[in-house]
């Protein structure tokens, strides 16, 4: 059967795969478009498996919030390069995933990927996206926040930083708080929420530093206490200077407005992923030694 340009175009429209790959698939399947689609899906799965070990530390966040404002969810979809992270298909997939997760109530990536959507399961669509874009693409994590009687403020900084904050107060305060959290990276809401392990680790570092000063023990104790207070103000939301008015803390701002914050979620694309460091000088040297 003749592989016409119209047939290739139809296969490309239905699969999103490149023209040359569509033409090759049709040739291998004798012009049978349904068989070519299945062939591309199978080869796409093989390509996805091969690329799954490659580091994907770029990507995009997607946000969804229920109509009643009772819950909101952030999702991180990773790619290998920022270029792919800006692809319309990549972004559409991220948004479809986060909306499906919110609707189903799932917080587990594996469960989400098994859900059905247009074109199969989300996992099958992901594999097809890998085949089309040529990079490792992974849904890394989901973070959900329930209002529990409060309001939820949401903020996306571009698509790289996302924040959800459960608060009680004026509606416009939610976005301001979320923007502050995006910029200032608090670890937790207040001092009582600081993990004891983190506190003990910092206390040990401060003690070692203070003891090197050679000052009397009572002075050292005061130095440690003062530095620990400063540390707590830096890592707690309530203790941080408010980004829009550094003369006041977030805690004082909330107090002045009769407001409060119960919880927050902050995600940043790629945080915690060890990126491969390219050493081009070593690469050239290694190549030279093989010739």
C-alpha cells in the first residue's frame, strides 16, 4: 500500500509523533494506520523504559483547586530539560494529571498513573509523551492540602515554585501569604512545629561555634540561646519578616488582622534531586585517549 502524505499526516494528528517516525511506522505496518498506532505505542514504551534511568530534574508544577475551595493539590512533573518542560503537550499532561488526582482524591503517584484518561491510562499517555519528546518524563509527587474549615491560598511562581496555605482571615491575605512562603522558604508555621531532630542538630552546631570563642560557660549559654532564637525566626513562617513589609513579622501581621495559618505546602521543581554535573574538559580528555 502506498504511504501517502495524507496518511502520514493523519497518523501524526492521532499520535503526536514526528512525521518521519509516522512514515516509518506505516511502512513497517503496510499502511495499516491502526497497526501503526499500536506499533508506535509499543516502541514508545520501549523508549520510555530506556530513558527511565536518566536524571529528570527540570519540569513544571501544576495546580488544581476544588470549586468549593475545600481542597487544593500541587503536582510536579519532571523532564530532563527546561525546553521540554515548556512544551504544550507536557504542560497539558501535567494539568490533566493534577485535575484527575484532585477529582479522585488520590495522593499516590502510582494510583494516579493507573487511572484512565483519553488515550488509555495516564501511564500509557506518559510513555507516549516520552516517545514524542525524547526525554525521561516522570510524575514525581503530589501534595494535597485540605481546608478543614479554613480558606486555602494558592500561588504559582512561573511553574517552578508552588504554594498552598490553609489560613483563616481575609481572602486577599491568602495570596500574600503564599507569595511570602514561595520567596522565604519557611520550614514550618511556628516554633512548636520545628522538628526536634532539626533543632538538636542546629543547637549542636551553635554550641560548637560558641565554645570556640573561649568565653565563660554562662556567656556561652547566652550566645547559644540568642543564636537559636535567631535561627527559629529564620525558619518559621511566623517569625520571618513579611516580604511586603520587612518592618513587621508574619506573626505580627496575622495578629493585627485577626488571622492565623494552620498549615502550608511548598514545592519547588527539582529540589532534592541530585543533578549530574557535566565536566566537558574530562569528556574531551577521555575521548582523546580513545583515539
